[in-house]
């Protein structure tokens, strides 16, 4: 999958009866236009218009820096 990253989002919820915290996770397919994201990167995604059947998210920031500045540093 070119220009696509799979993002795993973890969240913690409290069980309604036992009051124990449970980890829930969900995978999202996000569009990475510059194709610079690597495994283990911390990314921020936002919802966008559907790009394909599964991709309705796009990568906004990678490791704390915006993707606009990240793509310019890669091409330089």
C-alpha cells in the first residue's frame, strides 16, 4: 500500500461494573502523501474526504512536527 500508513489508536475505558480499566484499540488506514512515515512513528491524523474504501484519514503531523515541514526536509 503506497502512501498509506496503518495507525493503531489505543484508549483506556473503565468497566461499568468492575471499575477496572480496559485497553481498547482500533486500526485506521491514513493517507501519507509524502510517504515518509516509518514503523514506530507517533502521528496525528484527521478525518478527510474518502480517498478509497478504507482511507478517510490523513496524516497531519509526524513525531511532533507538521507534515508540510517534514516533506520539505525530505526533498531538500
